[in-house]
C-alpha cells in the first residue's frame, strides 16, 4: 500500500483581473458546482468542498 500526500491550496482574490505565469494559461474561474464536475478523484472533490465551505464563512 502506498500513501501519496496531497496538498490543496486556495486563495481569495479581490478581483477577477489577476496575473499568472505562462504555465497557468488554461485557468478558469468556475463556480463550485461546475468545478467539482471536472474533478476525477474523491480527494480532490473533498478538498474543493472544504475550500468552498471555508470561503463561504
């Protein structure tokens, strides 16, 4: 059995006008409901759910 640590990060930004490095050219602004449909792994879905709950506090 292998355990692979996974880290998830989130940030609140004051505007949709952000600058990202060129490696992030496929970023999207999505609502929670749309974003979760794009995720495959349960651990990613759980991380997004946790982030959504914390941001709505």
